[in-house]
C-alpha cells in the first residue's frame, strides 16, 4: 500500500499523509464470513437503559476471522484483499484481510 501525501493548501494539510487503499478490493465482503452483531442500546444486564441517546443506527456485522491459521500444506487461491478496522483497547487498528478459497 502506498502513502498518499497532500499538498499544503491549508495549515492542517501541510505534511498530512494517509494510507492509500486503492489496491484493496471494492466489492462487497463475503456473506458467509459475516455474522450479525447484536446491539446493546445502552442497556445493562438487567435490561434497563443506563446510557441515554444510544439507539438506532445501521446494522453492524462481525467478520469471522480464523486467527489460528492452521491450514498448512493446503492449496488455496487468493480471491480478494480487504481491510478490516478493529477497535482494540480503545485504539483503532486495521488489518489487511486476505480472502482465500480452498
């Protein structure tokens, strides 16, 4: 992935660089690797609303990832390269996801 640097048109743009995701896939993700993610809507374990203004919004999906990666010695074909943004301990991380077919 390349790094895109902006021209200094404003003070905030000066020295600004971002990751260029143009080499990644622009197709929809594989449906068999997505699961619905249940919303909490600001409710605690008793079902009572404890945090206000938490409701509605788009449906979220959870991407099923094989973190064990124990598929050694199997023939596979790379289908797409996708990026997944993960929230880990309050920090936004991204992972390049490789979709393969066995």
